[in-house]
C-alpha cells in the first residue's frame, strides 16, 4: 500500500511530538531510577513505545508502527537524549516488535487487543536489544524476568491502552476525518445502519 502525502505528514508530526515526549520522559527517568532503581523505574517504559500504536491506529498501513517508532527515537536522539545512540537503536527493535503485532493480524485488526499486543511485543524486543547490547550475563534470571514483566505490563498500559485513549480523544475533535481510522468507523456505521434497517 502506498502512503498518501497527508499520511506521511501526520506520521512525521506525531513522531516528532512523541520524540520530544520521549526526551522529557528520559530526563524524568534519571531521578526516578535513582530513587527506585532501574528495575523499579521500568514502569515508565510504555511511554517510549507509544508512537507506534498511535500512528498505526490512525493510518493503518504496513510499516506505520515501525516507521513511527524509529522516527520518534531519532528525534529523541537528535534533541539530546542522555541515552545517546542507544535511544535510536532500541527504537529500531521496539519498532520491529510493535510492527509484528499488526502484521500478525495482516493489518486488518486495529482494536485495543492489537494495540496492547503492540506495546507488549515492543517491550520484548527492547529486552532483546538490551541483552545484545549488554551481554547475556548482564541480568540475573530473577532481575531479567522481573524487568521483562514490568516492561511488558507498562507497554500494554502506557503504550497500547493509552495510545487508544489519546487517538480516540483526537478522533472526537474531528481532526482525523481524512484518515483510515475514521473511514473504517464510517464504513462500520453504514453497515450497522443498513443491517438494523433490514
């Protein structure tokens, strides 16, 4: 499927916004992780993957989740993330994980379950990156499983669920009328109206 210019523009705008949010969230992570430790601060993870489900939920095209996450991560890097290049590299892995969630359903299902799965798989792939970057001896088994569990839960809630809340709120304002999300809703409305009129 080819992207329309308005879809590209929206994806860029949303990715930039998310990238700036990522930077602020990264800055906030420093004092919080010093207080509760890196494992405890894992509850913050989900915000760093929210670009993928937001853009995919609106545009509904193959590649949307991956492109959005990588673009947002690039913005975070270029605006001065203290994570440095790893901010971009982990963004690539998170984007892959998120994209897989939509690919599993052949880009035909964009409901809450799919968005939450997107956040969960982004967390799994982020941990894969961490293992590759830090070495398999970096985590003890207990710390690894705890960290993964916290990240997955955070990805489901702050990545998937929150993305749906944000986009649904935007949809109510009318700013998304020209995008796939609203076209699908109108189509379903027409079908439901036709069926109820039989």
